[in-house]
C-alpha cells in the first residue's frame, strides 16, 4: 500500500498540470509543441510493451508512442492540440490511462491510480480540472480506507496547492 501512496503523492499534482515557477514556456505560441514524458506501470510493475495513444479533448488521435522494452515514454504534442490530452496504453492486458489538463505539464505517469482518477472524474461529470482534483482526493481516500490506515503522510500545507493548482 505504501507504493500506492507514493504513486499518488507523485502523480496527483502531475495529473492536473501543476503550477510552475519555471520560465520554460513549452506551451507558448512560439513553440510548435509541448512535451510530456513519464513511465507506464500496472499492478505488477513496469509496462514495457504496447502503444500509447494520445488523443485530444474530443477523442481525436494526435499521435502514437510505441513502448519498446522500456516503461519510459516521451511524446511531443502539437501546439494546436485541444486540452485536456488523454494518454491510453493499448496492447496490454488492461486499459491504463491518464489525463494532462494543460500544456504546462511535462511529466505524467500512466498507472492504475491515474486510470482510477480519470474514470472517477468522468463519473463526476467530465474530465475538468475541478473534477480531476475531486477524483484525486477520492482516490486517496479510497486508498487510505483500503489500507486501514488514516495517515496523510507526505501531504502538507495548503490542500488547494497539493493537487496542482489554484495558486
């Protein structure tokens, strides 16, 4: 269960695009693309084969990334792509997915937790920044309940900032 909490601590802010103090403007009009990278894993560990279909907010395919023996991926998203961007791993036993809310995000892992958050956001009425934050909080609560532990270790400070935004 510790690994799930570690994954949530890392993945939740990334799901929402995060706020960055960086001067790196990868999503600016001057650049032809934004960049996303991360790792793919399932409940058994790293996923090293399959394809990551990248789709825009309307479900239109943008690009495809092939995993060739490595669980790490890297993809350039054209600047005119409508966000949120959906990342779906296919050619694997289970559908794993993640969402990147805006082009300022540069890291996004695709895991069972990211899949749970995306599905929960859809159930809340759609994949919006607000629903993704609510879904992430619900996923953390479910993980804590499933583990029988009521700890929030690793989550400190303003709760509106720990989920990637509003500052």
